[in-house]
C-alpha cells in the first residue's frame, strides 16, 4: 500500500466488515463519522488501488459502482430497480461439470433482474 496507508486500511476494513456491497459514498459516510479528515477523493483513490491490486472487486450496476471483498466463488444477482446486490455461492462441482479440463482460478458472474421485494412492490 502506497500513500495514505492508514486511511486505505480504514477503507479496506470498512468493506471487509460488511455484506451490502457499498458504494464509495456509503464508505465515505461511514468513515466520516469516525474520521472527519478523510475525503471522498482519498476514498476514490484507495478503492481504485485496492481494485487494481485484486484485493477487492468492483461491481458496476446501471446507477453506480459497488465494492466487494468476498473471496469465495460466487456470482451477483443485481436488482434493476433498487440496485440491491445479492451474493450467490457457486458450487465448484457444478461449475466443473460444465467446464471440463479447465482449472478454475476465479469466477465472476453478474445476473440482472428484479428482486423479490421490488417484484412485490411493483405487483408483477
């Protein structure tokens, strides 16, 4: 970790301790409560650095970028209405049955649709 190591560690800790796939603004609002010297530009730089290093994953939705630290093989279900992101574990045996003679190092799958809550609200 280069510059702002202390702040970058705070940002990484924030992402690691949550499961809601936060946006940069969500992280900023959380950290601002404890550390009013942290700026949004610092958060953007740290998120880019952590993403480029492969420490966290960036998930792009139609409206914003979200961040994930989950290291387990999983895919993301993304609601097109509320932008909620749901982790779904991928079973290695299932994936290996589909892809023969291929050593899987990392998986990534994004499925867009409408979540149950939005479907109930919308009456569809």
